[in-house]
């Protein structure tokens, strides 16, 4: 007989694993379909640096994940934003807002290990791994059929609610027949760990250029997490640079604000393409994380937005008789609309604005930077950057810890 679950989550990455933990707290019977075998981490948990907004730190602390990190995260206490060739800059200090920090920087691999430790302690979670999502079937007595394949062949799970948290190329989204709108930024983003002559002091530096953003994020191990955007047609050339030439390029892009860059860890490159699902729900199914929206990483909002999606869903499911009802799914979409719309508009719009090389844009951007330094507008930017847009889940506000 097919095993029945309140919720079946397809995808054991950042958002899927976090949702499983949140649902377990609510006493729900959850199945987690993971492509990675026990003892290994999904590929997403690599050496990239994740910038957790304050709302995300609050939630992951309440879920018991932040306490399991092997390395202390790096606190972002100040933010410095500028654009090459433009006048003006934005500087923000958390102390001005009576906050200890705006967010924290965590290495993805360290976060993956912390999530795995937390998942292994859950009593109500059934983990199907390594397993591959095959297709969706019909609905029988209020349960949607979910077909997966593992070492023993194909099997069917039954779920009151199916969650597609399986990434940008989501197979669940395709099975639901939901299309996407894509925008290729024609940029590639390089990430690496770098060491500077000056140890991080809590300042995150972001510098915009015609070919994308460059940032240095303060890690907890006295290194910076470097992010460097390049035009897509330059990506292979940049990847082929030796470490000295790579550091020279990075230094030229970011300037000397963090001191001389001394050495770098391995580089990884990712194409920047925005992918937005045209719908977020289907019959007893919902899309979360990159399956719902893969956005430009400018402002580091992607995972933060996906986690707020997941925690909103968990709140609704916790008190529901039927976690997959149309009423619940429509309530989820309504609650997430403002945050999702504003975050997508912010990341995509800012990416287009800051990389536009047109001479006329320079004075307009300079005026924008000067305006953003003013307290009222800066306060709005700070609230959004910390993850407090729209109707925020309780755990993001520190409730229920």
C-alpha cells in the first residue's frame, strides 16, 4: 500500500529541508524526497556564501539550526554601497537602527551540515533518498499521488499536499503544467573565499559596475565571501585566470575599502537568469524557493524569500484540517503576494538599473544614491533587506523560539 503523508516535499535543499523542520514542529507527518544519498549533501551546499537576513536568522534559530553551525557566522553590522563612475554612496549602520546586525553570512556547506543534523533528529519525518521524482498522479480520497523512483524501482506516495522545492528546473512545476517567464541578465556570477590584509570588521561592501555587482561579505573565519559579476561572454576568460590575475581583477572592481586582497580559494561560476513561475499552486500542490522564483542574487534575497514562503506555508498547514485544500493554497498565495512582488521587483529592477551603461543613467543613479542615504528611504531599504516585507511569518519575528 502507498504510504500516506500530510505533506510530501520534493527537494531536500535549503528551502525543502527548512520546511520539513518547521512542519515537524507542527506535528505533521512529512515525507522528504531527496536526490542525494544518506551521508552526502546536495550540490547546492557548496562553498558559496549565504547572506541571511535578520528575519532568516530569527527563524533558523527558532528552528534549532543556527545553533548547529560548525563555524560562527559573520555578522553584517554595516553596509557600504557604491557604483563605479557614479557620484554618491549609501552607508548603513545597524547601530543606528538599534540592531546588533542587519544579517549574518554563513557558508552553504556549513549550513547544509547543520540542516542535516537537525533533520536526523526529527521523529515524524520519512526520508526517501536517494530518490527521484517521476510524476504526479490523480487525487484519491483527498490525497495526491506522487510517484518516485529509488533503488527498488518506482513507488507511489500519497500526500494531502505536494511541495515542489526542487529548484529552478523544477520537475514538479513541469508536472503541474506551470510555465515560466525567463529573463537572462547575460551575466555570470563568480563566488570565492578571499583573504584581505585587513580582517573583516562587519562591513559588507557592494560595488555596482556595467557588468554586474561585486561584493565582499564578512565571514566568521576572518575571510570575505567574494561575489563578482561579469558579462557572460567574459566568464570563460575570468575562470581561466590564475589566482594573482583573479585577485587583481577583483581588487580593481571593489577598490581598496577592505584593504589589499592577498589570496583566494577556488572560484565557482553561475549564470544569472531570472525564472518566475506563472502560477504558484496547482491541485494539492505548491511551489516554493527557486521552483517558484529564481531571482537575481543582488541584495542576497533569493533564499531569504524562499524561506519566508516556506514558513508562511508551515504556519497555515499547522492549524489546518486539510493542508492541501484550495482555501489554504489561495490563502498562502495571498499572504506571500506583497513580499514576493516587492522582492522580485527590487532585485531585478536594481540589477537592470545598476548595470545600464547609458551615460544618461549616471546622474540619475547618483541622485538615487544620494536619496537612499536619507533616513526615511534608507529605513525602508533596511527593513526590506532584513526580510521584513509584507506579512512576515511569526518565526521570522523571533516568535515561537
